[in-house]
């Protein structure tokens, strides 16, 4: 089983790269929906990575007392890859 540092590295690195690329595009071309989506995805990925790295509540794989996962974690975990995929496709195109 990989450590938290190894698990958190991928979303942090990917998020920083995507957010940096999107921020550069925002400065050069102005605000567009696609670059804002890429920026949001990058920042969400960084947030998920930092949550895993620091063991914040809701970012672990354990279930709560009701057997349901934290909805905030699920929302962030779903937003990050969706925004990264769409944003990266638009920025790289």
C-alpha cells in the first residue's frame, strides 16, 4: 500500500501544472469558460492532494457511522478529474 505522500503527489503535481497553464492562458487571452474550468480543476486536484497528504477528515477511505462517504469529498473527487479532463483538452487544443 503506498504512503500518503506518494498518493498525494499525483493530484498535487497535476493540479499545479494544469492551474499554472490555465492561469497563464487567463492572463494572455482573458477569462473564458474553458480556462476557468481548467483552473478550477487544477485547484480542486491540489485541494484533494493536500487533503490526502494532511489526513484531513473526509479524505480517507473509511466510511462514517452511517456507511456513507462524505459528500464533500465525493464532490471534490468528481470535480477534479472532470475539470482536469475537459480543461486539459481545451487548453492543449
